[in-house]
């Protein structure tokens, strides 16, 4: 059937059209309906189904991760307990603000009892950190080489954390000591300049004040 023949057909006489013409028009109509049904009904449902499948995979992955965490929970709790125990132990090694003078007295006693003469004992400004404060002290002591070694060992053995930094060893007259390879006589007078450093924990009031100051900065 030609196109010209189709043009002569009238829509109101559809049921009297030739069978071939009715089949062609019916096929076109059904195709249009099928395309409309797909684009406006099936395609949105298909996209929704794919989204639900992706969400299902995400939920399954999260479930597996949570199951793995739940299986390892006792181990994590044990590790957390060990970390807390070590933290408490370290905190107990840090003096409070009130204990700092006593600790510094212990340092001077450790030096003087070993024959050292403190020529300078100058506390420096504290350096506030996250949970503690550095307490530096500039010291100058004079005495025998062996006494200084014993003093350093005594400081390291204190129950609180005390360390020596920026050590400078001089002859008592003010001249640099002999080279690193040389061993001065055990009784030769020497002068030791160093920065002694200890730490103290911040009390609750200091932590609150620090938190407020940081909040103001924001």
C-alpha cells in the first residue's frame, strides 16, 4: 500500500480501511503507546530499582563492617583499657602546680648533696600545651666532673619526669672544656649550663580556661 493511498483514507472510516492499512496504523499507535509507557513508567521504575540495589549494597557493606567491629569489640576494649592505664601512669608522673616547688627543691638537693654549687637557678615562663605545661628552668652548676655525672643520673632517677637540655660544659674559668673525646679529671672544676625541664598536668580550671580562650579565638 502506497503513501498516496494512505492519504486518501478518512479517519472516520477506519473500520472500512483495507486490512493492511489498519495494521500499519495500529502498529504505529501501539509503538507510540509502548514508547510513552517505557519513558514515563518503566524507566523511572528501573532507575528507582537501580538506586535501591546500590543502597542495598551500601547497607550490606556497613553491616559487614559493624559485624567485624562487634567481633573485635572485646579486643578494642582491652586495648583502650591498656591505653588508659598507661595514660594514668604517665599522669601520675607529672606533678601538679602545687608540687612543682617541691620537685625543684629535690633537684637542687640532688646537686648539692653531690658537691655541686648552684650559681643560677632561674625558672622560665611555662609553655602551655594540650593537656600539660612545660616548666623550664635555666641552671648553672659548678663542681667536679664525676659529681655532674652523678647529678644527671640522680635527676633521671627522680620519680617525676625531669630532663636536661641544651647542655653546655665549660671549665670553671669560663673556657670551653676539652674536646668530646677527652676525659677531664674527675676532680677538675667545671661549670655546667643547661635547661632543666619538667612537666605538670593542667588542672580542671586551667583546662576550662584554655578551652574558653580557644573558643574566643574562633
